[in-house]
C-alpha cells in the first residue's frame, strides 16, 4: 500500500526583530509537533536572498539564491529546483 505523506513547507521572512523571530520559532516548533510523524517538512527563508534549508544534514546545509534587482518584487535568479533537488533534499521526515 502506498503511504501518502502530507507535505509542509515553511516560507519564513527573516527580516524581523528579535521578538518576532522568537514568535516565529515558537510557531514553527508547534507546527512540527502538530504535523505528525509521517509528514514531510521543508523550510525556505527569505531576506536579501532566498535560502533553502537541507534539514536532513546535521547541521543543516544551506543553499543561497540571490534575488534579482528590478521590478516591483524580487525574483530568484535561477529556478529553486536547480539549486537543490526539492523532493530529495528540501523535504525531511518530521519524526
């Protein structure tokens, strides 16, 4: 039988003050606890660049992608899947 796993990807804006960062940390921890043991989790942070976290590694491995300049909103300079194999490394089992 095929096991269908829920997938959660947290996209976190890290351009915040310490109080907001602490609240986000608490919320992420609560989300992980609520996700269940078979869920897959990944995290992407956004600030002056986009960072994909390989949470399978210990310590986590970070892959940075610069944002392009110009236009009303920043865009990543390359497709995220070219930076990190999204299914193979971005997602990690919660339990």
